[in-house]
């Protein structure tokens, strides 16, 4: 029997890659779509199937991680084999401006989903999108045994979600796995995260549409991997014989400045001529260095990173240049071509 999955956050970067992966494996994919006054499905439009198509395998349902009853109803009606909880207010800087909202969606939303699984009595496996931001101030390299020290409302909310998943595993025997994913990027990355902000600016500066790029802390160290590979790790966790918690990372460190140099360099530009500092992009408390040790994921799941950050920077710059050229030529644009 073909499997079915429910994905919260299906319209986000990771949700789109995971949907492609699962459809390719023959799954029927149900996505939780939150109500928006404008279209929010650009990343999955290329996978869209008309609701009147018989036997379609991608189905979207309006609901919200803030609405526990809607989650129970969805779980009860769909009875999916697997649930991937990717939905979140995922922006760290924004979480300082909207801390209670972030805690509600990112933290309580996870508990609502776990409780919906329990209340509906559905026999399913759940993947929880945990984050390297939970490590925060803990010195690198970080692994599954590193104590958490979150540095933002977002990080605190993810710690809550992490422990809620562990608790439902221990209390109710739920197959709940935490993927502790380090930063992962792609041409589909949201435009306000630093890598995509940089690669979009490179394309626009190269085309003469923009001259300045305003950024915050250039000294932060991150471990940037390639998002489609991280979606594979999520799926592998739910196919494993037992639930567990896994760090997923490349183990390779770079500063924001390093990424800037590579991205501008890929277009033959010098970042120092264009980048300016704006304090509004600094965080009240910063996470200085995240470098993951993914040895456990490699040993248990056979997962290994392939694309490292210099190649990632090049992939993203090339994609943003092509996207801009298509926009400027008036060609119908699909935001996500990879
Ligand atoms: P995105 O920000 O691209 O996507 C977030 C998704 O959550 C979107 O589909 C968004 O919907 C949805 N969402 C937001 N609020 C709600 C809500 N109230 N109810 C239901 N859905 C909601 O994130 P990514 O794809 O990058 O990340 C996926 C998950 O992994 C997130 O939980 C993130 O915190 C976590 N994570 C990400 C990492 C990364 O480097 N990318 C690293 C570690 C963890 P809409 O499109 O309508 O806004
Ligand atoms: P992060 O990603 O906070 O690590 O969270 P982001 O790309 O936002 O920041 C990375 C680093 O770059 C510095 N920075 C800037 N960041 C942004 N967004 N905009 C700027 O102008 C800027 N200038 C400098 C930041 O200070 C930071 O140090 C991401 C999210 O996807 C989370 O959801 C996820 O859990 C973690 O990665 C792992």
C-alpha cells in the first residue's frame, strides 16, 4: 500500500523539497495550508494538481498550528502514516519582535500537533523540525549530547517543541523523532534569511538595479548545507526502526563575511563596495557559532552531506541571476526551478 503523509509548513522551503521527495516515492501528500490574503503556494505551484483530478496525490487543507481542534479533525480524517511538523514562525530576528506569537506557533503548535495525534488515536510517526538554534551559546562543535542554551524566543520555542516530542515518545510510546537541523539553504530560501538576501542582492547589483546591501553581524559563524539533502534526512528518520534525535549538518564552518565573499565573487563583484552596516539587523542576543557534528546521523541513517557552502553560494547566485533575467524579460516566472 502506498503511504500517506501530512506536512505542516508545506509552503515553506523545506516543505516544498520534502513534498517533491515524497511524491517521487509514491506517497499521497497532504499539506496544511494557512489562510493568507495573498497566494502563499509559490514554492509548490509546480506540484499543484487540480482538485477535480481523480487520484491526485497532493492535497492541501486549510488549517493552522494555532487551531488545535482543526489539527485533531485533520488527523482523524486523514490518518496519515507519517507527519512532518515543519510549520513555524522560523525567523530568529522576527522572534524578538513577536516573541509570544513565535512561542505559540513554533512551541505550542508542536504540542497541539502531538496532542492531536494522541487525541485522534492515529497510529502515525512524527518528525519534529528541531533546530541548531537550540544550542545557541553552547560552544561548537554541537552534537546530540550538547546542552541547549537558546538565545532567542525562537530558540526557546524550539527547545519546548523538542522536549514535547521526547515526552510524547516516553509517555505514550509515540514514534517521534527530532531532526536537529543546522542552517540549510537553497534557491527557495526565504528572501530575508541572510544567504538568500545576499544572493538576491548580488543578482540585482549585477543587473544595475541596486547598489547597496544593508546587513547586520558579519562575524557570525554558521554551518550551511543544501536544503534538498536535509529533506532526505527527515524522511530517513521516519523510516528507521526506532525513533531518535539526530543532528544534521555539514560540519563545515563559514562566517557571513565568507559567504558574502563567495557570493559576490561568483558574479565577479567585490562585496566591500556595496555592503553597509544597519544595526536593525543585529539581534539583542546573537548566536555566535554553530558547527554541527552529524556523526550519529551518518552511523544510524547513512546520511552524509554532499553540497558544501562554497558550492551552495554559487548555486544560489546562479539561480537568482536566472530568476531576475526571467523577470526582466517578462517570461512567466516560476520562483522555484530546482
Ligand atoms: P520557512 O519559513 O520557509 O517555512 C515555514 C512554514 O511554516 C511555511 O509553510 C509557513 O506558511 C508555515 N507556517 C507559519 N506559521 C504557521 C502557522 N501558524 N500554522 C501553520 N503553518 C505555519 O521555514 P523552512 O522551510 O526553512 O524550515 C522548516 C522548519 O524547519 C521550520 O520549523 C524551521 O523553524 C525549521 N528549521 C529550519 C532550518 C533552516 O535552516 N531552514 C534549520 C532548522 C530548523 P506560509 O508559507 O504561509 O508563511
Ligand atoms: P539564522 O539564519 O538566524 O541562523 O536562523 P539567518 O540567515 O537569519 O541569520 C544567519 C546569521 O546572519 C546574520 N546576519 C543577518 N541575518 C539576516 N537574516 N539578515 C541580515 O541582514 C543579517 N546580517 C547578518 C545573523 O545575525 C545570523 O547570525 C536560520 C533559520 O532558518 C531558523 O529557522 C533555523 O532554525 C536556523 O537557521 C538553524
